[in-house]
C-alpha cells in the first residue's frame, strides 16, 4: 500500500496532467484543428474530456480509410457499403449530440464508399443543408464521382453572407459528381468569399462568371476551365492567386463561345493584380491559336511574381516550330517549370524574358533531349547576372546539354547562392555530375552546390 | 496605433521575473503583447519589475522571442523545435500571459501531434489519468464506434 501511494505521488510530482488544467475553451480550440473522428475519440480520455468535443464549431468528416490496404481489404470483402453506413451513423450521432452552436467550418469528404442509392445521397443532402447558415465561414465538399451520382448543392450555399472559403471537388476524368444548376449563376452572392476552389468538369463560362461577379472580394481562384477562353472571365480586381487547369480544343472553344457571345463585358481581364499563378493548359486537338491565347494571357498577367507551369503548358509555349514571341515577365521572381524535354535554347530565351527572376525550379520529365547542339548565347540573360539566387534542377539525367546549362548558370550567376540538383537515384550519375559541376569556376563565391 | 508603438519602443524597458527568478528586460511594446502584463501595467503605472509566477525562465525566453519574431514563416517553423512537454508548458504560459497569436500557434501544433492517435497514446502523452469506469468507457466506445477505428499504431 505504502509503495503504491509513494509511486503515485512520485508520478503526480514528476508527470502532471497539465493540459487538463487549461480552460474548456482552450481544449476545444485544440480539438477544432482535428478531424472530428479524433476529436470525438477524446471523450474517452477522462471525465474532464468527456464533453469537450461537443463545443467545437468545426466539423471535418471523411470516409477515407487511413491506409490503402484497409480500403482494398474492405473492397474485396464487399464491406464498403457497411463502411459508409457506419460512417453515416457516426456523422448523424455527432450532429445530434453536439452543442447546438452554429457550425463555422465544415469539411465533408466521401471518396471511398459512396453508393448512388437513396440512403447515401439523402444523407449528404441532409448534412450539407444542416450547416448552411449565416455563421458558416468555410465549406469544403469532396465527392468521388464513380457512381454517376451528381450532388446538387442548394442555392442557399451560394448565398452565404459570411462564407470566406468554398471548395467543391468532384471530378475524375470526364466525370463530375457535383452539379451546379446554370440558372443559379445570376443568384450567386458571396460577399465575403476570399477563396474559391471548383474542381468539376461541367462549369461553363456563364456559371464561372456568375461566381466571379458574385464574389467581389475574391483573392484566390483554383478552377477547371472548359475551354481556355479566359478573355471572357469577369475577374474581380482583387484576385491575387490563380490556378487554372484547362483542356482546350477548337470544338470546345467554339462551343463556349456560344454563351454570352453577344455581350461584351467591360469588366473582363483584371488579371494585373494576380501575383501567383499556376497553369495547366492542354490541348486535345490541333490548335496553334491556343499558343497565341497563352501568350496573350501572360501579357495580361502583367504583375505576376510567382508562376508555375505544367508540362502541357510548356509544350504549347515552347513547342511550336514557328516561334511565337515570348511574353515579358517583368516582375516575375519565382518560376517553376516541368519540362517535356530539355532544350537549353528555349530555356535561355525564357530566362531572357524574366529579367528579375530570383528563383528557378525546373523538373525534367522526359528522359530525352532534343537538341544536342549548344548555340552560343550573345548575351547572358539579365536575371542570371543580377537576380538569380537559387536554382533547383530535379530529375537531371546527366545529358550533355543539361550539364552545359548547369555549368552556364554557375559560370555566369553573379549572385547565385545555391544550386540544388535533386532526385537523382543512381549514385554513379550523382557522383559524375558532382565531379563535373564542382570543377566549374563559379561566378558567385558564395554559391553552394547541393544534391538532395 | 503604429505611432504609439514606435514612441513606446524608443523609451521604456520593463523587467519580467520568471518563476525561477530569471530576469528579462523587454521593451514596453513587446511586453504589451502579453495582455496579462498589459493589465498589470494599467493597474500600477510605475511598476518596473513584473512577477510572472507561473512561467519558467526557459519558457518565458521562448515566448519573448516568439513575440519579437512572429510572422507566417517563423510560425510555420516554430513548433518543430519543441517536444510535447515544452509545447504544453508553452501553451500554459501563453494562456496565462494571454497572447492570442502564440496560443493559436501552439493549439494547432499540439493538435497536429495527436491527430489520428489512439486514446491510450494521447493519455500517455498528456499524462491524463483515466477516471472512467470500465462500463462508461465501453459505453463511449460503442456510442462513437467509428471514431475508434483505424487509428495509427502507437
């Protein structure tokens, strides 16, 4: 007995339960950063924690399995429907047992076990509708489109006065699991919306403009565009960050031209305040005109500072033998490219167009090189001489022109702080590149060469 | 408001005395970020040394540094340096001193470290004593069945 109480006393002195001494509001604030699953599980910790989760105004539900092997197992044993039912019971219980405080943030993800039957779909309807209200600040919905089910958010979601962030994700290939009625477009009123993410394949220009006009203070837009006809977008001048993924072909563009073709908006454009953009434009059929649209787009992004371009976009920009003029990226500081092939001439031409560039990150995707010829450059791009401080080269294969390019940067980069060569799995290659580049005289004495 | 800050920063220094006696000299505008200290100053204007009885010198130093350096980048890296014990003590300090930014940062950090962990793990990490009866615990496990499935291994 004595030994027991001694060890207990020692335990109390040495290891206190300090966290439970914090006020309820702090504990529930901690829980507000957790998925609801973990938050509710804290009810079991001790009596002090039993009801804390009920005071949290944030809900985050996901039917995802923690690891893929569990998902595979359930799928093989036909247990997915049961999985969703258990999930459903849990969600309903949370709604009924929590304190009746209005919900401020809601995230719902049904990506693994949804079936297109009444019991599942009516659940989603109920859950979404029960959180919509004047207190809702952030809403995120992700639905896996495998069952030809299309969830239609009610119009009330698009008229939430205090909604700051809205994210609707429901696309796979050409399927879309979320549908917005085009008649809603004129009704959209989200005066507080700052962040909009629409990953659906069926948002046409008309609906897109409905959002843009209805979100007067929008700063971040992440969307799919059906046909890259950005000229028709009524972008608010508050927009700072843009991420577009667009599949384009002549047929699609003509199709979307059919909408609102007769009206010319005065408030189109407004891309000059966008400072960060990520672009993934790919064409599914022949269309050189698209490259021109792309160049015009970059011209309109006149204030861009941070730019990220996908392979397909680079293919469009650099791939045409009939060379189009490069846009000028006068304020660009940070550039990330995924290259479909390594062509140092067009890469250097691009660098000439970015006089202020400080950070360059390139990733070589294809394991081939198109031009073994290195043509001597008449002038070194301005950014290399006076601004470039960091360059990262991922997926370097050790081709002659890749190394020549790296050497060129080292020899001319007067303010270069660091060159990083990353993702080389073969050690012999790493050693070869290291040896070759270490011997190059560096223009900048501070320059470090690292291999990650 | 910015003017007031710059005026204050050029003049007054305050001394904060941690629970283990360690003294810290800080500028007035730094000290004012701690609302508890602000209230102290409001009450007794002439005070020069303010006792902070609940916070060790080690943690008070970290808190002061946070107030001086806080920005988006700093906050993102801040929590990575501390173990769970320190995080908890820092949260207690931030709560006592009433520094909302630091409190927010620490709540998020602590949450991150217990995400998807089992109740047993969380009890151990926080030193929480389980005062549920076995029947109560079983009842809760049944009621919130889904919440206890698929947690990370300890």
